[in-house]
C-alpha cells in the first residue's frame, strides 16, 4: 500500500510541476539595464531608449512566447545568464567571458559610434596636445584616476587593455544604478580624471553648462564603430530563441523604423556618418 501511495504522490507532484515548467519555457524574461539613452528606465522618456524600443519590437515579432521585462544591473544580468534562466537581452557587446554563459545572435542588434575618453577641459593639458590618445599609455600613468562601470564592455580592444591594469589603485569601479551619470558627476567634481563612454550619451545625461566643461578625445586603439548583439541563456531553450531573434533582426534592421531608434538620441551633425556606417558596415554584418 505504501508503494502505491508513494507512486501516486510522485505522479501527482509531476502533474503539479509540469504546468510551471511549461510556463517557464514559454516565457522570455527580457533583461533591461540602466544605461541611458541605450536603455531609459526612469523619467519622462522612460521606455524610449534605443534597446527599450527594439525589445518592444522583438516582443511583437515573437508572439508564440509570453514576455516579461525585468530591470537589473549588469552584474545581476550576467548572474541570470550563468544560472541558465529563461532570459534574453537585446543588446550587449560580445566578449569571450559573456559567451561562456550566453548564445549571441549572429546578426548584430545595434550599431554605435566608438567610445571616447572624456576629460575636464581645465585638465586637458594632462592628456597631451593631440585630439587622440593611447588608452594604454593613460592607464600606465598612475597619477590619473580612471572611472569605469563594473562589468560594462567598451569593445574588444579597450577591454584587453583595461584587463591588464584593472587592479591598479587609480581605477575606480562604479556599481549599481545610474552608473554612467554617477561617473560623469564624479568627473565634474574632480573625484576622477577621465572616463570612457559614447560622447553623445553625455548630451542626454548632462546639462549644457556641464557638458561645456568637458573635452572628448579619440582612443587610438579603438575601432570606429561598436557592434552590439542580442543574447539568450546558454541552454537549449536559449539556442532556440536566439535563432528566432536572428530571423527577426534580419527582417527588421534595414527598415527606417529600426534605424530611427538609434538615430533619435544622436546629435544631428553625426547622422550622415552614422547612416554611412549603417549601410556599409552594420547591414553587411551577418
């Protein structure tokens, strides 16, 4: 009798569990991070960031799934991927470390102009006379304080240099929310001497009088463009979803609507160069 009771209870438990497993497998949890204007999760423009809008478009193109949106910082996001949860995000720079935990789309999701070094104008002389600087040489100078966002990639070339010097005492890592805005304020308050970011992001995050205090220097080691890809957890489920995301991206990325999500937050004087890169670089990458 005990055996039959145990079998019945086991079968009953499986019946109870199965619907939850089915729901989990049929639901994509989209992770969005705090990095305006790529993602805008607060304020009057909430939901209008580049990847907020592209995530919305992805949801419309994947009607066979239920969808949930969660806000998390980069550290928490990568933990979800490492744990094999049913999570995806529409844009990150591809790195070897991230590829251990996630399947990346073959087709890129967004194109951005390259990062630059940002410094205070009053300290411009500390960074040489040229409009471009070597990131490696800057990081070798321990008198200059660099501010970085924890776990953010700045592209393959910059990441390789940062990794060599990441434990130095003159490097400050900021975590949590509003990280880039916080670093910019630290720069203005002279708590750090330089940081790395996309120049046009400062137009969104800073007041005109604050931005006027800054100079932007090209990084000699970095390429002209940055490519983001979509990614899903490195599971069989994630592999299936990323194939569908690839198909969606191939269909949508050449449309004016898709491109407009990126152009909305860019300075008008950069759009001609951006459109050229979009047509000659981004749409050719598969």
